C-alpha cells in the first residue's frame, strides 16, 4: 500500500536520526554526551515543577485557545517586554512552538505556495511545510557574513507570485546569529512592499549575548498589524521542552480566528502542562538574564576550545545555544556516525547533528556540524577534548 507522496518527501531530522547509533553505543557502555539536541541541562523554574508535583485537580481538556491562567501569565510576560497593547485574543496557546509553526504556515499559505526561509535553518520548517504541501524556498546566508541577512536586493528576486511569507528565526538556530534592527526593518519593509507575511520564530528571544539588543517583532506588531506573526515557545525560555507549550501571537484578527478554529479541531494543549506553565508569571526578566549568562559562559568555553583544534572553523554565536562548526572531514554525517559507532575516549563520545539537513540547497553543510552547547562547562571541555582526539584518529581526517 502506497503512502502519500508528501509523506515520502518528509526527511528524517538530522538532529535525531543518529539516535539508534547513540543507543547502541550506550548499550556497549559508552557514555554519550548529547550535543545534538537543543535541550539544555538548565533547571526548569521551581515554580513550574512545584506546580506539577503539587497538582491535585483533574485532567480535563483545556480551552482550545489556551488556559485562561496561562494566557494571563503570558500577557504579563509580553507586557513586561513593552507589548502593553496585547490582549488575550492576540495569543493562541499551541502544542510547542512546533504547532505554532504548523498553524502559522497553514494560516498564511495554501498548498503549492512558498515561504522564504534563510538557510541554514531549523530542519522542522521544511518537514512541516512539506506535510502541508507548501514549499520552503531557501535564501542562503554565509558564514563569512556571520550568517547575517544578504542585502534585500540579493534575494528579492526569489519572491514570486507564489510567495506568501518570509520566516525569520531570531536568534537563530543553528547559527546563533542575532539579527540587527536594520535587518528586521528591511524585512518589515519588504513584506509591506510585496504584500507578504513575516513570521518571526522567537523561541530564543532572551538568549542574546555580549549586551547586544534583541530585536523582537513585538516592537513592530502595532505598526504592521496584519502582516506580522510571532511564533514562540516555553521550551527554551524555561527549560521546559517536555511541557510542549508554545504560542502564536498576532494582531491579525482573521489569522487568530483561523488559528483558533485549527486549535478547536485538535481540542486543546495539555491541561496540567498549562497549569504548571502558568507559574511563569513568577519568573522575572532577571531570572531569564541569569540563564542567558550561563549560556554565554558556555558559548565562551566552546568557542575558545573548538577554535584551538587544528582544521576546525567556528563562527562566534551571538545568541541561542548552538553554533555551526566546520570540520576537516569530507562528510560530517559519516564522521558523526563514526563517533557513535567506532570511537570513544576514556569511555565517552559525543553526539552532534550533521548540518547538511539544515540546508535545502544540495551540497551545502556537508563538512559542518551543529554543536548545541547544552551541558555544563566541565562536560563541554570533555566534549571538546573528545572531538580533538577523534579528529586526530579519524581515518578520513583532512588536516
Ligand atoms: C527555532 C526553533 N523553533 C521552534 C522550535 C520548536 O520547539 P518546541 O516545539 O519545543 O517549542 C525549536 C526547537 O528546537 C527551534 O529551535
């Protein structure tokens, strides 16, 4: 029996596809340091875990739009960032940022239509678009420019009558790039001029380093209310990816009403998850800044350590908790698999995500990996040492 053509086009995630090799390594007794997935070992705020532990109520469906207590907490959070114009009707609670992405794509484009995305990009974008019969059109950014946006005139030509939206990830996964205000200004101007939507995935909003400002679409929603949509998540901000909660935020009333109809069809996000998450009303910007500082310390360890390994190239991340690392190997995916199947140093190895799956343009990213610095300094130093030894041992190394 044939499955659909669309389903056949959905690739396996480069972040997760080597999991069977990691499981086999663990069965052999090798300790695997997981730097493949964006799940930092930072503690979830106690107010949330306490709420979970102490939950005494039932487990009903929640409202399709989201639990009122959580929406009130989210409004408080967004207003704390200056978005005092937001109302409950501008927030749709979703099952992770992932569902916010699916919902926004469905809300802005019909099958056969296109969404421009800057590559390399979070691989789910392509998979979620394919499932809906949409096409992601990549706009390639380059490590030489710190993965910042190309000049508008360089990619405007990619806007066709089928283009419906531009999707920006700010701060970026996998590059760690934080886009400057001029870049966001340019995109807002472009979507206005071309009649498009701008979707901003801001799940890493607070994780911006070196005192740089972060440019959220929250400060643009009022000036372009119909075209702008924010995709958000509690996973990274509160180290709570298992709660599976995110948000779609927009002032476009038709889009929000449509999103709610989709939400009604999937009934609700988890009720207890939302009750636990509502504790975020007690998490301050100062608490989030402390988490950001920890990510920045980790970034510094990784950048200094990897830079000193022969043949390795690395671009200094400006935010989030990932970096793109160029390796002196022909096929980074083969190297990542070899690390898990054939290598260990003092009983441990490292799991990384090969970057080719973060690009749509064939041939790009083959010699790169994404390094998620999601463990503490000691473990990161151990991982850096392991990679140094591995590259010196790997039969296909190209020093
Ligand atoms: C850029 C980006 N957007 C969205 C997500 C989705 O996260 P979640 O569904 O856990 O909210 C991720 C997860 O890694 C991400 O990196």
